[in-house]
C-alpha cells in the first residue's frame, strides 16, 4: 500500500499527538515511579517543542517527530512492567 507523503505525515502527527497525551497523563500519575514520570515529562516537553512547526515542519522536524514516536512506543511497555504491591503496603495500613 502506498500513501502520499502528506498523508503519511498527517498519520504520524496524529499518532505522536496521542502518544504525547498519554505521556502527559503518565507524568501526572503518582502511581508511576518517579523515574518513569520524569521520562514521560521529557517526552511531553520534546513534543511541545515540535508544536510550533506543526503542519509546516522541515524534513528535519518530521524526522524528530518520527524519532519521538518511536521513543515513546519503546517507553510504554515499561509502564506495564511496573510491579503492583498489595494495597496495605501502598497505603501504609
């Protein structure tokens, strides 16, 4: 299947926008270890640095967006690996 470069770019922007929104929620989630919250925050900041060029980006900016998409996709499985503890351990009861 072949798509135009414009369609491909639109699709990638849509996906990286959604992934950045997920990272924003993860950065605010206190159940996530601080190191993962920090990494999620970094992804949000990187995404926001690309926003001013949305729809008018250079080839370099598109490449940065693609790299960010890949980095976030590789990061998300780490969220699933977070170990849960029994409730009484978490709340101190």
